[in-house]
C-alpha cells in the first residue's frame, strides 16, 4: 500500500448510458495502476491510462452487473495480459459468461488470461498497490468494496445519498444494509467513498445524511 495517501491518485470516467464509474487508481511513485470496474465506454479509460502514462496491473470488479463489466472486452483488447479479479460468488459470470441477472446481455466476454479472487479480509496486490477486500453483498452476491489508503470503492453498495438496488432476484435488501452498516460505516468519517455511480462522498457525510441508512 502507498505509505501515504499523497502517493495515491484516483480519477474516474463515466459512460453516458448508465453513468457507471470506472476508476483509475495509481501509485504516483511507481506508476502501477488498476482499473476498478469496466463501464460501457472503455475507450475513455484507455485514453486516460495513456494520458497519465501509468501501467495497468489488474482490473478489479466490484460486482458483475453488465454496466460494470461491459467494457471488459475493450479493456482486455488493450491490456491483454492483466488479471481480472472478482469475488467467488460472481466468478462464473466472468469465467463462463453466465449473466448475473436473468437477462440476455448481448455481448461475449473474451477469455480472461488470469482470473483472480477478491476475498473478504484478504489483501489484493497489484504491483505496488494493495487493496483490502470487504465483502459487501446485498445488491449482488459477490459485491465487494475495495479499500486502499483513505479510499473506499463501494461499487453499487453505497452511493452519495443513496444505496444500491435490491429488487433483483439475487439481491437482498437486509443483507445490503447489514453490509453497509457493519463494514462501511465501521470506517472513519474521513474515508472517501468512490461509488459505482454518481459523485464521491465520505463515510462521515453518508453516516449523517444518507436517508436510507
Ligand atoms: Zn451499476
């Protein structure tokens, strides 16, 4: 993990259809980077990677709804050897192309060179970056929050002023609340929240103002 948050940089790109955030996270000292989630406009992320001159070491998935993985073919075409990391509960989606929801999603995932695990309580290392994995299911079974330095990438669990949908057949609203309250609100007020959609926030702000909590 970067010794100080000052070494850590975060930038986002969002697609126009779903407003889903893909994040580029990198260590300024080493230029090692990861992409968190693959929205439907991977070209914007590829352009950002080139502009910043960073080395993508892995693609991490907070979960596997189509708006978060639809850009994987585009990213893997550009970074063919990087591992893709996902929680075991949604591994099949990436490994076997089995859609997370009961919908026909109309695209094919290319074979992934290396499929890594994101496991509760474990550290995921990508070059000089080290992420702590918090399993935060409820929106989907394998939803994870990735923690590094003073940043939490919460996927579709926690948003600024809102929480993820739990009306899908494999969602669980109570479990989502338990995930957020038990794991995310256990974090310090200063922790930055980078959600799967919309603007960033902080744990303190969500603790105080989020009407769903
Ligand atoms: Zn989403």
